[in-house]
C-alpha cells in the first residue's frame, strides 16, 4: 500500500519584504503609464 503525504506552509513576509513588494507594484504601474502615454492607459490595449 502506498502512502501519500503533503505539507502545507504559510509564508509570512517581514516588513521589509512587504515594502519591496509594494515598491515593485508601484514601479510596474508607473512604467506601464509611461509606456502608454497620457492619452491611452496601457492596460486598455
């Protein structure tokens, strides 16, 4: 008989990691806005 086993983990980011994620999201939105120009938002294309 074969036994299957799984492990479940929850990752809790530290304060610095949360700030890095937030800064990365802001940079992504800013770069998209610069690329698309003021007339047409980049996410509509």
